[in-house]
C-alpha cells in the first residue's frame, strides 16, 4: 500500500514587519488554509504563541531597541509547519506608534532649554516636543540658519513621494538614499534631486513645493549642493519665536521648528496619518518606515545621541548637517515609554565646533529625563 505524503504547508505571507523598515511591534499577515496556530519569535526567542481562527492574523509583540530578526511560524491540524523570517527590522516601542497630540509648553523644560541655549556662546535655536504627550519647549526656534545637510531628509521624502514602492535593496535609488543619509554624501544628494526632478535645480524646486504643501514655509533648498572634496502638531501650544537671528547671508536655510515639523511628519506618515498623507499620498507607510530605518543607521554619532545612547532602551533616528560656522542635528528619540522630536541648530561666525554637538546632547538628555518622569 502506498502512503501519500501531504504537500508542504505554504509559509505565511507577512504584511508587517518588512525588512529594512522600522516596526512598532505589529506582526500581521495571512496564513495558509487550515493553520491553527501562529508562533512569533523575536531574536530567536518565542514571544507569542496564539491559536488562529481563519487565515488573517495580527498580533503585537515587544521588540528590542535596534535591529532585530522576526520569525513567524504557522502550524496546521495535520502537524505541518512553515515559517517566514524577516531580517533587518528596527524595533521601536509600541508606545511610540504615531498618533496626534496637541502641543503644550512644559515650563520646566522651557527653562532648561533656555539655560542650555544661553550657555552655547553663539546663536542657538531649539525645538523639542514629546510626540507621546504633546509637552515641549522651544527657544529661538523660528530663527533662520544655514541648513547645510539637514534638508537631505526633505530630499529623501520628496523622492519617495515621487516613486512607486519602496526602493529595492541595492537599486540605484536605494544606494543613493543610503549614501545621502547614512554618510551625508553631497553628490548623492544632487543625484537624488536629479532622479526625481531631471536636474538638481528641478529636484530642489520639488522639495520646496513639498515643504510648502505641509506648511513648512521658513525653509528653502536653494538648488543642489556644492560638492567639496569630502562631506561628512506642533506649534500652537509651544511659543515659537525669533530671539536672535544670525547674520549669515543667503543660501539653503531652515529653522529648528521646521526641522522638527519635518521629522514629526515622517513619523506620522509611518502610521498612515499626518500632513504628508494629505499633501504627498505617494509617500506610503512603508516608504516612511523605510526612511526611518535609514535614519536609524546614520553614521554620525555624538550629537542628539551623545548622552541618551547610554540608556539601553533608547534609539535615535536623526539627520545632522554642518558647515564651519553652523552645526545642527534633528530627529526622533525613542524610549520604552514613547518618542520625542528634537532639533538643535547653532551658529558662531568663528566656528561652531563640537560645542554644538554637546549642546544637542544636553538638550536631548534633558528632554528624555523630563519626559520619562
């Protein structure tokens, strides 16, 4: 008598998470017909083992800070098993999942921010806000500074909004975005602008148009980057003013407030909400999560993350920029209880130097301590 071998169980088709993207801990997908259990492992450890009725599943799992591996195994009533493994997932806390919060000033943090900015020895602009509670503070956040490389984030947002789908690993656009963001390559930035706009100047115009469409009006791309030999809701409740305006001429410009709003808009877009969803529907949730994955791997430490990186549950996703007289950093800081956005800009005609990085680090750790309670 011949005993037939049952066909293998098809592996689960995952919707979330995806490789080279951030995840807030949602694991969802569709299992094969007849599957009765779903087992989720993170970093090799089983964190969920659930019965399944039907084929669609969606479970929340805790993810460690940083890059991890998620494996989903399914089992049917005949004892068959199958699995799908997703590598290179950047874990973010569930408490930091995108949502709307009304902005309000935190007077204690406001005093800390003003004190830190006053100690810089040049002109500083700061905006910081918990996106989990809405509390925050600002100092000189509407003053205009030379933008340097900080607007490369805006270039990336514009590019992703104008192409279909997340760039495949190793594709030309993926390679350019990684070079532009991870090591702040100026040639790559000009190439990305040309990729979507036909030229650096055409791409720059698209960036400016996108920024205006989401209400960011004090920033300007001002064409492409001068390539050198090497390159290294938010406002209503938090007073945003110009306390000191540095005199620096004309060129790429932005403010601490604008940089914070852009980072917040990307974070909201990773949840399918916010101004970018309305103004740039081509930027999908997956696009935003891919972009945040790249920001998590920026090779420019010692700024916003200067002090908070010693906390084991903290992740910093950021994009810095600098020229001799100006030095900035802006991004998102995640901890187990939530997320805050921070932008610190500095200008000193004699040279900004590492004092700017120290200021960014002190602002970030002051905010983290305040928001963590």
